[in-house]
């Protein structure tokens, strides 16, 4: 059962967490669970791979495997095993069908610092471009409305001046 938890900003973010389960201490999974709604998967994986050791990742995999009975979480081997394991962990935290506990951190030093350097700049740029297009469209509409108002005013003045002359007075 997915419930809402409160993020640091004070807004309710829906995370794949079951509050009926006791919280589980794991800094890696805590970080992933809290960042999956605001950061891209690749960014989370890169930050975690740079910050956490292979042992931390393996511990996170073991903790997650206790809660994910439906899927097998094999111990991966190879040069990119940590990155692939982290990708699996992030995807599991995004899976709404799983009943995961809320993961928490006891040692805040084990949480990577995330600042403006880790935002998805391409997404921000896309949003900025969309906003610019909207502003241009609104400016164009404002100009069209101004032109229409001017035309209506000119027509009203013209009509007022011609209404006095029309219809011509009838002679009896």
C-alpha cells in the first residue's frame, strides 16, 4: 500500500513506501527513495556510484532483496556491476506495485550532498524554451487584442458619426 510521506520541502510526495512496515536503516536506499521523484535515474545512479562503495551497494541490494520477494536480485559481477545494481535498486524504488518500507539514514554523513550541480540542465532548458514560446504567443495575442480594440473603437466612432446622418430626414 503506497502512502504519502513528507519531503524536506514540506510537500507530499508519493513514494513507494508502506508506512505500516517498520522503517529500515540504509543510507543508500534512503537517498534513492527520497530522490527518485525529483532526479533522473541516470543522475541518481551516477551520484550513488561515485559516493557509495561496492560494499554499500551490496548491502543495499541485500536489504532490498528481503523486501522484494516477487523479483530475484542477483549479485552482479563485472566492471559495471555496481552501476547495474544501482540501476536495479532505483527502478525498484520507482515500482508502485512493491510494498517497501521507508528507508532512513542514521548517519547523515553517508548521504551524498546534492545541489544545483546535479540538476537535469537539459530539462530546465526545455522548460525555459517552452516558457519563452508561451510568452511570445501571449505577447502576440496581446498585440492582436490591441489591434482589435483599436478597430472596434474606430468602427464605433465611424458608426456614431454616420448614425447622426442616417437615415436622412424625410420631407413631408
